[in-house]
C-alpha cells in the first residue's frame, strides 16, 4: 500500500471520512451493475485532480441497460482485473487505475481483490465505460463490505475512481454538484426528480475503433492552456439553468438546444488549447450537418459529442422512424424505458 504517498493520503482521508462510522461485515464476493451516462451539460476541467473535483457542476442522463456489471471477490493472492472475460495485464493503465482505487479500501495490508467487469455497452457503442465501471465497482464494494452507504456517499467514492462515475451511481437525470470544499464532501451527484419516458438517445458510429486521446489529459491541457477556458464556467452556469428549466417545463426544444450548445462550447474551448485538441473527424462534421439539416426539415433532433469523434443525438419517440431512416444502424437507448434499447445488428 502506498501509505507514504501524498496523493494516497489525501484520497484515503476522503474515504475514511465516509466510512468512519460504518461497521463491516464482509462477504467473500459481491456483484453490482451501474449504467453509462451521457452529459447534457459537460464536466470539463478539474479544480483538484487528486480528488477529481470539478471546476463546474454537470448534468447527465443515465443510459441503462448499457453499463457495467462488476463482481469483486476477496481472498486472492494478488489483485487481478478481468474485463469482458479478458485478463488485464497489471502493468496496463487500466489495471493501475483500478488497483489505485482499490488501495483506498484495503482493510488489511495483505487484502487482495479479484475484479471481473463485463460491459454491457456494446464495444461498438462508442460510449465511455469508465464512468459505469467505477460506479459499478463502488456499488460492489458497498455490498462486499456491507456498508450500506446512502447515494450521496456512494457518489463521492465513485468520483475518486473517475469524475463522471459520480453520476453513474444514480438513474435518470443526474446533477453532479461541483461543491467548493477542498476535501470534496460537497461534490457529489444526485438524481433529479423528473422523468422523460419519450426521450431517446442515439449513438452515431463515426469511428468506434479509434483510441481517443485520454480525456483526463485533454481536460487538464484545456484548463492549463485554453484562452477560452475562462468563459466555460459562465457558459456551464447558463446552460445548467436552461437545462433545469427545460426539464421542469418538459420543453424538448429548449433541452436539446441547450445540450447541443454546451457540447459545441466544450469542443470550442478544447480547440483553444495549445496544442489544440480536436476529437472530430470528417464523419463527425458530416453528422452535425445532417442533424442541422433535419432540424431545418422540421425534425426535432439535437446533438452532443463527448471526448471522441462519435455523435450522440437526442430526440423523442415520435421522431424515431425519421431518425432511423436518416441514420441506419443507429444504437438507440430509451433512458426511462430500458426494456427497449434498439441495438444495431450485425447486418446493419
Ligand atoms: C462528461 N467527459 O461530462 C465529460 C464530457 C467527457 C466529455 O467526464 O479524469 O473519464 O476520470 O475524472 O470522467 C470524461 O472524463 O475523467 C468526461 P476523469 P472522465 O461526461
């Protein structure tokens, strides 16, 4: 255990402040599921990279049944991590990140964990799985040790794995409050009390194969070097207010317009970094034009783009046929009706 490492000490103190009153009754094994989420108002920039504390608040919608199922087991000789039935080499960045997180929860120096994660995100869906992965691992640890933590504390623990994981412990629309405390006790996500049964999210396959530049590094470079970053916090405050208001009013056009503007603003801010960060490919621009043309043709479809080239679209159930005709093979998720995802088939 890296007990003399300052980063570890700071993170461990955050964990201990949550677990101090918890008695433990460990099981040998526990399993949990957490959904992926897509931000309608993005998290882009940290005020503290050790605790993954964000500069701004953000707001997402969870996308079950896409997500991660994680099993954690104690009693092994050494930590081991398996992803989609493939053992992950301990030297890999992915395994190191998982072990770094597990270090925070060892109740004995020699306690070792076996972690098996299966992503129910089709590899081809182009949706980041670190959020669902760390959220599922946190929920599995909660069950393994019998902590029975409330959602707020679970969100804080998941944030230590990955910022966006703080939002994946909850369902529906979820707001991550940036908070202002240096220890991060007020930086957590919680579900909003509203639903949208007709909402649909589509994922356009621009390039699912490409390994994107790490969002962690890109985020930091944007904060450190983009002259446009100073206006990002104000834009997020405005967009969040508009999105909350649109959700309250159940106004899809306002919701979609604000989400699209927020995503494009995030990418503009990245373009201002030195050197610039450009995740878009020609297919990304083509999809953006296609979405804009559809709007001109009277179909209410809006877009958002994360740290990669793929375009995600927001629309409602009544425009399903028009959207699927425009984007054949689209993966469609009904966030509030997880029984009916439409996943592309091999023939698409
Ligand atoms: C988001 N993204 O709000 C934004 C929009 C990507 C684009 O959160 O360093 O993997 O683990 O806290 O959460 C991706 O960043 O970064 C992300 P870390 P994370 O969804």
